């Protein structure tokens, strides 16, 4: 398991242990092919969950999106294929690969149209992984937005929760009218565990709730939770021109693959985040 100490990885590791599966963190610089090969050869494993990556989409330095997310992933798959064939490798891509013009609830059949360095690196990783598809059981996951305890406040939902918890008088946001799929990292972790244990899994699968909420909905829920009202100021720097009104993930395939999987409701997630800050 890569990225075991990251935001998502910590929850996935806990979920694996609860399911009776032992997570084995792989601690290596994936951009170093020789070091990656040595680490993989020394490890004893049955499956691979690859979560390590450079994640903040608006990061000014775009090079890690290719060196870490793309090249690092291919180094890992190459090393695993040399050690043993047939291993199921669950590789975290992103719903960002669908691109800015996608709208509604997007299914896996939608044509990718990545439009930033992060998305291009992830889609390049997806394409490159096909070169090992004859040797490995590769499953590409495309998670939509999700949040949880431990996510940095530079991300939208923790930022809003933090402002309410501090009872800040004002928050600067962008387009509050858009509706998005806001998932919960606990549900995401359960999905990864399910994909490890399921007998048959699709080659590409969204990890999404299948429902959408607006930023205004989040504000209203936190207002009720906190008893605090906050003024919203639109910061032009945060406004995305041409933003689509509704953007979420079609979770039909995930639910079909994992019939017992259930996502957390957004209100439950917000309460969990808010109370954790006390």
C-alpha cells in the first residue's frame, strides 16, 4: 500500500484492518525506479492499493503531477509485474480526468478531457498502466470530491468548517451556486476495501456518492450546527469562469460491484468534521 500515511491512506489502512486485511505500507521514492524495484521485491503482498501522489490541483509547481503521479505509478506497476503476475493493483486516478465541460452525474463511459496538469498527469497514468494490463489485474478508480478529518484547510469543505468553528465573521468563496458531489473519506476507504475483496471488479470505476450539494447547502448546514451566521464575500480569484452548475459522479457501477457499500450523507460528514474541531 502506497500513501499509507496520507490523508486517505490512514483511513484506508484502518478500514483494511477492520476487515481483517493487513496493510503493508510501501515506503519508497516511487520516482526512483531502482529503489522502487528493491522495495517491491522485498515486500510480501497479495494486492496493491496505490494512493501515493501529489494532490493539490491548484499547486503552482506542476512537475510532481507528472514525476510522482504518472512516472511514479508506472515505476510501481513495472516493479510489481516483475515480482509476480496477476496481482490486483487498485490505482487511484481522479474524476478530474473527465474535464471542465462534463456536467451532471458522470459515468465511466464519458470521454476523458483533462484540462489541467494534475488531470493530464492522472490520465497519462491511466493510459500508461494499460501496458501492464496483460500481467496485472489493474483497477483504475476515479474518486470525486471527498473530505474528512485531517484534510488540510486549503481544501474547500475543511476551509468552510474551520471558518464556522472559529466563528469567523466573513468567508471568501467563489461560485456558491454550483452543486458538486461531496463524499466522505470513510466511505471512500470502505470502497477501496470492497474493491480489494470483491471477486470481480471493473477496469475503471468512479468512487462517488451519486448525489450533489451546493456550497450554499453546506453553509446552511453549518449555520444550523454552529448557531453562527457568516457573511460570504465572492473573491474573483476563486471564481471559475464557465463553471458548470451540476457536476457529480454516477455511482451505479460502484454500487453494482459493491452491493453493501453505502456513502455517508453530507450532513453526517459536516457534523463529524465540525465536532472534531472542538
